């Protein structure tokens, strides 16, 4: 015996229902899109904040290193004056130890190795080109300007060290000079009487020493500027990304 099921008429949707469904679907997709954008924006801001904090820490490391260099160049600047004050003296009255240590001061050097990896990364991400970071960008621009100048002075100092080394045979005795490259200054006798220097050697030594004095002055000036802009940048970054 066959069982017959009654046929129920299908519900035919109205246009209004289609429109409502479309609007709901569109709204859900749009909200999801905005939510994802907001999430990515928050994540990017967190990454930016962390990187900028590292920039501040690296600038702080630069400041500590710059303070060491400033003290070193201050000693060298005064050493140039001391060397200039004795080269015209009777060679019999010049202290051997003092003379060779003052020469070594112009031959020795420490290069400034800036911690710039984080700054380069932040710059590559455009963090120093955003409108909201204009002040930080300006400070970084000035810091980089004086950093380039500092490195230019380093190159110039290297050139004059080479010139001084070329004159060393006319300015020293092997038995004493051999202690300078190894910084074994204790082996230099603390007594009077260096090898007499001819007029041409004295003239060249004076010119080189005046140049070293000027370079030490330039180093100190760059260090003051670098320290100023680094300090301001650190304060601003810490305030903005605390």
C-alpha cells in the first residue's frame, strides 16, 4: 500500500529578505576586514615601540663610548701643547720618557663604533619619516650628520698618523721607539737627553702636531654635538614609547 506524503508549498523569499542577507554578510566581512587591520596595526605599533626602545638603548651605549673618547681626546689635545713646548728645548734637557709617550699619544687611536643597527632598521621601516615622529626624525638627522663628520675626521687623523710614522726615523731612536708599538712605556728611561733633532724634523713635527691638535678639537666638537642630539632623542623616545 503506498503512503502519500502531503506536499508543503515552498516559501518564496521576498527581495527585502535577499537584501537583508546581503547587508548582513557584507557587514560581517567588512567588520572582519577592519578587525584584522586593527589587529595588524596594534601588532605593528608594538613592534615599532620595541624597536624604538632599542634605538634609545643603543644611543645610550653610544653616549658611554663617546664620553670615553672625549676624555681621550682631551688628554691628546693637552699632549699636543706639551709636545710643542719641548721640541725647541735643548735635546739634553728633554725627558726621554715624556717625549716618547707624547709621540705615542698621536700615534695611538680608538675608533668610535656607533651602535647603529637598530637606527638603520628603524629608518628602513620608515619610522623616521612618519609625520608623528617628525621631531625624532630631525634629531636622528642631526645625529647622523655629525656622525658622518666624525668619521671624516677619523679618516683625516689616519692620514696624519701615516705622515707621522714616515717621520719617525728622524724623530726617534730604535732602542726607545721599539717600546711604543707594544705600549711598553715602563721600559722607557725616565731621564734627560733625547737624540738631537734637525731643523727640518722639528718643523715637520710641529706642523703635524698642530694638525693633531686641530683634529682633537674637531673630535671634541663632534662628540659634544652627538651627545646633545643623542640625549634629546633618548628623552623623546622614552617619553613617547614608555
